[in-house]
C-alpha cells in the first residue's frame, strides 16, 4: 500500500472525531478510499499506491479480527502483496518468521490474536511519524503535523533541513512530531504504545578469518545481495526500472539484475554530452539493452504562475519539504510516477556508498565532532540570524551521531563510522525519498539492508578506498559490465589507476578541522542560479520578505541555490500549516 494512518484512543467519541479529521486530511492529500481495519480502541486506514491499486492487505476468511498490512515495498518468501502477507502472518503467529526471506522498505502492521503490533524495516529506510503520545502514527508527516493541537519549531532542525536537506536523529521540524524508532517494534492498544522487540535480524556470516581477504569479503557481502535480487526477480520478473549512470551503484544494480535473468527498463538523465549519458549509451549499446534518455534541462520554461501551481501540486506527494525543496518545474514527480506505473518496481541504487569510503576518512577512530566537521559543516554562519551558533549546531549534530551509533563517549570506531553512513545518513536523508517513491508505487533500495550493511561494515577501509571493493563486486557478478568505462576515468575491471588514488588522497589527507571550513571558503554569487529561484518566481509562491524564515536567516545574503530553495520551501510549508 502507499500510505496509512493509525489512530488509538480509549474515548470512543474523541476517537471518532479524530478519525474523521485524519480521513479528511488524507483525502485532501489526494488519496482515494482506504481499507479500514479496526481493533479495540485502534483504527487503521490504509491507502493504495498512486500508480498501482493492487491490495497489500491480508485478512483471514471469516474475519476473526486478525490482519496483516504492509505499506512501502515488502517481499517475503519470494512473494509480494496479499499472498506474501498471508504467509508472513502465519509465520508471525507460529513464531517461525524467516528474517532471511524478508526484504524491503516498509512498515508492517499485524493483528495476531487481536493484538496489534507495528514494525518498520530494521534499517529504518521507510519513514513513519508519530505525535508526542504515539496516539497518531502515519506514513504522512503532514497528517501527523495537522493532527497536533499546535506546532512549535525546532530551531536546530530548521537549520539541518536548510543545510543538509533532512532532519536527523529522529527529530523533525516540530517538537510535536517525531520519526518512529526503527530499532523497536510497537505493541499498540487504546491505552498505550509499548516498545517490543524489532523484527528478527537476518543471519550474517562471521567475518573472514583473515581481515584483508578480499575474496571472502566479496562472498560475504554478495550472498545476501543475491538473495535479495532473487526475491526481486521472483516477485516482479521483468517489471523493473533502474537508472544507469557513469558510477558504481547503478552498474552494480544492473549486474545483479542480469545475474538473475532480469533485463530491466533502463533510463538515464542528463544532457547528451554529460558523462552519465555517454557511459550509459556505451553500456546499453554494447550489451543490447534499450535505454530511455531524458534531458530535464530541455523542459520548456514555465511561468511564475505555473510554478505556484507545481509547488501546490507537489506539496502533499513530497510531504511539504523534500530534500531538494519544492521549487522545480514539475518533471520530478512526473518521472517518478512514470517509472513505477503499472506495478513496475522502481529500483534505486541509493546507499551503494556502503561499499566505499563514503566519508573519505582514514582508517582510524574519529570523534563525533570531527565527523560532524567533515560532513555536516556545509554552511556559512554569515547568512544566519537569530538563534544560530555554528559550534552549538555542530555539537548537536555530533551528539546525534553518537546516540545513533550507540557510543557512550564521543569517540567512534572506524566501524561505527561505516555504520553511520547507513544508519544516519541513509535513514534520515535517503528515507525521505523512499517515502515519496513508495507513496507512488513499488520502490526498493536493496543496498541498505539489514543483512547487507553489517557485512559491508566489516570490509576493511583499505579495500573500500578508491572504489576498489565495489568495482570488484561488479566484476565478480558481471565481468562484461565491469569492462566498460565509467565517469571516474577508468573501468571497474581492476585496481583503480594511480591518478584516481592521488586525487582521492587530497581529501583523505585533509584534517577534519580544515574540512569544516571548506564550504565557506568557496565564493558564491547568485549569477547562474536556476531561473525558478528568481525574484518574480519566488514572489509568486511565498512572501518575498520571508516573515518566518527571516528569523533564522539573512535571506538576502544566501548565495547557495540549494539552501535558498529549501528556505523558500520552509516558508511555504509553514504558511500552509499556519505556523507563525
């Protein structure tokens, strides 16, 4: 299914009133008639995906009050939909659930013998929000926000969204709305929500006896990936769409699909001269694969009035504040919907950096603050106003990193750092896109999986550096695909060339304190900004005085178009939610 809300209350009249309000809100967001499920004091409404109305709900014949529902994209025992949920419910009841046969980006809600329990996938790649008392739980951030009696902004999260494109650590823009903790399950009843065990963890093979044994690490990482892609092939056959660019992740995705006998629909975005398009054409022409190319830069210029309509249309599908903001020409939502139309699986290679040295840090422990300095310092304090303090902002990010990693002090092992790419960066940033895509249709990000990530985290940094390990993965799965050039200036058939190694070390050798200041040392002007961020366009959508965001930013000084687009987006969101 594409969306849900769950409401619990022990006062029947109040439950009915809140149910009516939430149902109206979901209808306003463009959802059709829901599947209605109930338990004592608990009301659940589940809505179909926008491009596929096939049911993803199971109820036993005769209706004994039990049910099993999944929103997002859940695969179990090589199946999907109602049949997979029937098997899953039976295994939950019998205590025989097989975590090695469970894959996906999902929220699972099951009533077993009348007891309702909710889980998300263990990596938290499908976002679910709740209010302060967990009386409202939903895949819709907007639904939970609008159900609150009042909304108060979290200053830290305003800055996180503008600077990073997401909010982190389970917090959101508002004190009254939080992201559900994916490390637990939740038993839900009229009088309360109780934390219970998460879904069982899949088995992960023990690390190789010799830490630097690349062949053993390849087998250990590829085994769960191959099981995942076998499940995809069994559930979808050839109804799979994936991108192909000039990098590693899309090449590995295509290789794993071809190994299972699947030739997917393949697309690439960019200008005819871009490296992504040139590489994708070379690969697909060489392998006899059809390629769909779209240059979004050739889309006709739209008017300010049309932009206002696009932003309004995008508001609900993107839940008010997507990572890139709402100010675009309308092609983003259109292309996402077209990729998954008719039950096609939208496959995404996001998270593939788990096989590489994403943070570009040497192989040694690092403090939480140093990691924040390296990766979360992309801001200029000179454009900030009001409550902002750069040191406090980074210290808060460091604290969130430490809590997510589960460390008691402020020192992260190198394995902790690797975990934080998946458990922090991907969960809180990539998860937002997963929610958007799964509202539309079937969508998966297989590289961030509870069996894959632990194995990838054990791969020594020396093997991950310069893309060596992921290149070896591609070569092990599909040597023919590995032989094509990439946009890194080399193919994936062997070790990276010296030129690539030297280039990477210019970042690896840079101390964290210097990386903290790299962003603000770059000169930026508004020349060359996207036309959609011009004064006339902005004024057609929001008050150009920015009455809310001017408390946080000196907006006239902002010269980063991504930051400015997100400032405009927040001004629009707060206006729509009537937050002053």
